[in-house]
C-alpha cells in the first residue's frame, strides 16, 4: 500500500512533465514555422481554419472523420508556385466489443501546390502489400522501366500515357532518393503527404521540393496533353 502511494504521484508527475515537454516542443515548432515563413515573405496563420476540406473537395484525406480543420498554415508564392503548407486535424469514432465509443484524434501535415497550368489526376505513393496483390491480377498499378521504382511505388492515373510522360527519369530519381512521401493530383492541385504524420519543418521543404521538382520536370507535350479534354 505504501509503495502504491509513492508510485501514483510519480506517475502523475511523469505524465504532467511529458505534457509540458510536448507543449514546449509544439510551441518551438510553431515559432520555427513562423520564422521560416517570414524569411520567405510568406504568410503564417496558426489558428484553426474550418472549411479547409470544402476548398479542396477532390482529395479524400480531407473528408475523413469529424471536427475537421487545418491549422499552422503557411501560404504564398514559393519558387513561382502558389503554395499552402499546413497541419490537419480530424476525429474518428468507433465502438468496441462492449459497445463503448472510442474517439481517436488524427493529425497529419501536407503541402498543396497550384501548378498554374492544367494537369491530370494522378496518385503516386509507396506500394503496400494490398497493392502488390492487386498488381498480381493486373489491376490499376502502372509499371515503369525502373524495376526498383515499380517495386517501391504505386502509380495510378486515368490517363496512363500522361502518367508515363510525367513520371520521367528525374521524377523517379527524386522519389527513390526522398522516401516517406506520396503525392496526388485532383486534376487541379498537387498534394504531397507524409504517410499520415506531422511534418518537421525540414519535411515541409522536402515535400515542396518533391512536388515543385515534379512540375518543373514536366515536358511541354504533357502540359499540352493535359489541357485537352480526356476521352
């Protein structure tokens, strides 16, 4: 009993210490994001922005769960592209075997880029086990000449010819070098995510460089093809 009396305050103190450290780390991250944005003449907004999902209805990740909002937004023109860097929050609910409601909070970061020219829908992400099973039956996945890339990444687009044009050697090299990111287009914007995680500041930069590199490496004939109606 005496040991129990000693342990409980220690556990409580440890939890409080952990919460304080987590809060300090979050504050330091926000300060670093604000300083980074200011140095580049970008706008930083830390408050919750509800309705962010309605602004980008073409992306499934913004329509999950409830109590959805973006926060810690960095917006403006970066290297010639209108860019939005953000954190995102949503909540899901489920029931356990005893009928009790379980609430889970989800957070992730991303980078949205407006190319400034027409693009086609495309999905490029790390390949999972389920993707490999589908590929074995010839479903959906687009394969490329690079065997390493085809093993590592799942690529899908309604216009395979356009996908082959835009996932060229430079893009393949960048994706193999910078791992842990995926990107997709809804036909208007490009969105780069990090497998459901909250980015460190350096990861925001890496995600932007991946997307901007993809756009800068896009051949002119691919841009022209994207500007025409897709049959």
